[in-house]
C-alpha cells in the first residue's frame, strides 16, 4: 500500500471544519428563525438566510458569512495542496504551511462566528493568505526545476 501524502491531512481537516461550520450555521439560523417566529410553513417563497442580515438576529449570520468564506479562498488552498501532493513535493515546510493555513482559517472562523472583530479577522486572513502564497510559490518552483 502506498503511503498517502502528509499534505492530504490539512485538506481533510479543512473540509471537516467546513462541515462543523455548516452545522453551527444551521443551528444558529434555526434559533434565529424561531425567535423571529419564522417556520418552514410561514417562510415566504424564495427567502434566503441572508434576510437575517437586516434583522435583530443579524449576529446569527456571522456563522453563515464564515461558511461562505470557507467556500471561497480555501478552494485555492485545496487546488495548490493537491498539486503539491501530486508532484510529490510534500516537503515538511509545505506540510507545516498547509497546517498553518488550516489553523489560521479555524481561528478566523471562531473569531468571525463569535466576536467578529474585523481587525483580528483581517490579520488572520492576511497570515493565512501568506501561507497560501508560499505554498503556491513552492509549487511554481517545483514545476520550474
């Protein structure tokens, strides 16, 4: 049996975290809808959870906003880490950068879903973007050599 690349661990971890955020979002929205008196029977056709943004329950949307963020930039992370794994370039530095990216995204999620301080979120986003850029640079270097 071939030993899987250690780069696959961070991918699985971030997908798992995204599923945790999906459940957290669903629970938060369900509670907000209940407090607003909205049910599946009374919700208007075509309604979206984003309608909570302007309600007194806007805080419930923080989890949804983060879930959406986990469907954006991390798609680039998945692509570049899979590329590195396919190239066999699972150098410990790349594994460390991939795990750092995941850790920073998890911390970003917790901050956004709870206190939602933009300055903290921006710092975490910038650090995770640095990890993504470094992984991309390493993949480009591997292709050119």
